[in-house]
């Protein structure tokens, strides 16, 4: 009897140890994961992948020369990512082909999250792309299509939008209502300049004409500075540039409407077209990316890091006060959906 009892007790002990071993095995993080899920407190630091960034440096690749808006956005992001993490975030400029040379550099590199790419995207209402001729659509959506195919979004970080700006002393009109009335009364007479046919300005001109039925003469320039100079010099009657670029000299020019969902935090006195009963939204959204195939844990970490940056007062103030740029953060999944939705519509239209 004693032998049987001893055997039963021994069996119970073996089963108990096996159960404990099983529990311990299940609670052990898988090799290569950043941390135990129970330690995720919602911060970027708590989910930082082990060993990232390898070598201690992350490069933010800018597709334009130093001194412009893209370069500024890259540098202020690198500065505050360094401050928030203690890691080394640096900027390199690889100009050419409207940012596509820099994109090629990133896609030719390993998918390890050590290179971040910033791109300006046109994320209008997908239904509006049907008004654009196929050749123009292909040119206007080149960057959108490129990042959708080769990159994963870390986040959307900045929103700007196309707007209409007029000279401050124009005797014919001083607001959108007067400008619209004049345009209708004098079809084809007004000239409106854009920074280029293949950008969001070209899309805005197309939608104003083909979707909304306004008649005017469009003049395409090669840059925002060029079209703004043309406005101030009296060569065009209005310009279609991003609100942050054209609304900086109120004594000489007035922005009368912005093609955005809501008014800009930086320019709250500029009404939206929606407010004026005009169905027109053409945001220019700056998004940060890594090469497609990057570990999702790195993408999520960077997305959270940039989200914390977007709420960091010094980062916001520097964007607003130095670079005249709004901060409107959207995390990886939300930004990726905007990009994928646009890609799906444009791919179908471009067949």
C-alpha cells in the first residue's frame, strides 16, 4: 500500500513539474522579439526591437537639396528622434528626379529600417482621379505609385494643401466669392499659375476645370517660388500653391481658399473650399517610409516614436514657427490605408 501511495505521489510531482515547465515555456518571449508583451506600456521605448538601430545610426534620406521644405522636414525629424531616443539620426541629401533618386537609394539598401525616406504625396478623394487624363494621371501619381509598391509607411506626419492666392491689391476681387463671380462672368480670362503640371497643382487645375466647370487659363511653372514671383509680378491673376508657401506675405498676397478638410492651424483665417460649397480637397501629405519587407516590429516602433515626436512641444513649435509646417500625425496603418486606397484607384484607371 505504501509503495502504491509513493508511486502516486511521484506521478503527481512529475505532472506538476511538467505543467510548470510548460507554463514557463509559453511565457518566454520568442527569440528576436523586442520585449515581453506584458511590458508594452504604450511607449515606443517599451517595444524597441533588440539591437535596433544596428550600428547606432539611422539615416533619413532626403530627395532634394538642402534648404528646402523637404530638407527642413527631414532635419527637424532627425533632430528630435535623436533627442527622444539617444540614438543617432542623421540626414543625407540625394537630389534628383523629384525625390525618386533618393527612393532608389533606399530600395537598393537592406530592408533593416536603417534608412527612412520622406515623400510628398497627393491624397485627394480617390473618386476625383477619374477626371484626369491617363498620361497626366501617370505623371501626377508617380511618387504615390512608387511608395505604394516599394515602401511601408511609418506614418503621415505633415499635412499641407493646395490653395488659391491672389495679389493683395487686386481691384477686381479680394476673397473667394468675388474671385469666383469674376471667373464666371469672364470665362477663360483669368490666368492661374501652378508650380508644375505633374504635381498637385496640376491636379487642382484639372479638377477646377473638369469636375467643377470653371473656365480659366492655366500656366504651369517649375517651382513654387517661380509661380509666386509670377503672381507678384502680375504675370498671372492667381496661383495654386500649398498654403504654407503662398500665405507668408500678407501685405502682397492673400490666400482666399484652401483645398483641405479643415482650416490650417497656422492660417485659421483662410476658409476651405468645402465651407464655400465647393467640393475640392487636395491635401499634400508628407509621409515617412522604410523599405517594404522591413520587420513589422521596427515599423511599429518607428511609428510610435514619430507619434511621440508629433506630441513633443519643441518639435511642434519648431515646425510651426521656423518651417511654417503643420503637424498632423497618423500612425502606420492609417497612413498605409490612405496610400493603398489611392494606389488601387489609380492602378485601375491606368490600365
